[in-house]
C-alpha cells in the first residue's frame, strides 16, 4: 500500500506518531531531496520526487504492493502531492496521514484563528489578487515567483490597507515571523508562507 505522510512544517518534533510509524516501517521512502535528508538516518530504499510526476505515478502503480511512503511538506492534502495521488489511486490503495500545515503552524504562532481564513497557493499559478484581497484573511503557500514582495506590491497597487504575517523557515532553528505593512516588506525571504490580514 502507498502511504502519503504529512511531515509537518519542518522540525520532526511536529511529526505525529502515526506518521513516524509508517516512515519507520516503510520499504521505500519517496520525497524531495530536502525531505529525504530529514530522514537520512532511517535506512530505506529512496526515490527522489522531482518534476517528472508521470514517471512517479507509473512507478508507484507498478510497485503498489510494496510498503511505500511518500513524504509531503505540511499536510499532503493542502496544496500537496496528496491531491494528485488521491486522483490517481483509490482509497483502497492509498493511505493519507495528515500533518500540520505551514499555514496552520504560522496561525498558531501568531495566535490567529483560522475559522474565516481563505487558503490558497501561488505554486504553479498566478493569483487573482483583485479577488483574493476581497477576503479579510488569506493564507498563501508561496513560491519563488510570487512571494511576500509580490503580494505586498499587489496590495499597494490597489491602494489597500493590509497587514502581512510572513513566516520563514517555520519550526526550524532559524525561524522568523514578521508582522509588516506592505510598504515594509523586503524583497527576499527564505522558505515562507504568508497570511494577509484586513485589520479594519
């Protein structure tokens, strides 16, 4: 069976016990290089998850009787690999273990409730900021193309007043959390997620 494990925001202290169990029991670990490095002390066969998703799906299909664990950042079903795999495999062949998402972690650190947050991602897409900024609270998983500075510029261009909570390297020793007005947002941030607030 294929198990997709959410490994949380980064530090393995945030890995739930069931996720740790499946990682330990796996025959093969599949993940990005950064994910595989986190679990380098676990002696398994490994496969690097890269942009060739068609090849990965074919390999998973032909190896589905093995104990395979696919490692996913945060929660696998929140803009993660879990969505793709759940469209390709049935629940009989796929087990998904949730994890703490980076947005969930950032909201907890900022003591910010998530009841009314709109969740989105800029990975592989161009955000519709005119629509997004109609929401009072937006959580965005960012990428190198659309990050905090691009979000700040979109807010400034529209003449809006917003606060950005930017979380870098969440749960890691070099974690930084910034609460800034758009004008104060820098150009470069490490691995990050952003919450946009309308604090009227």
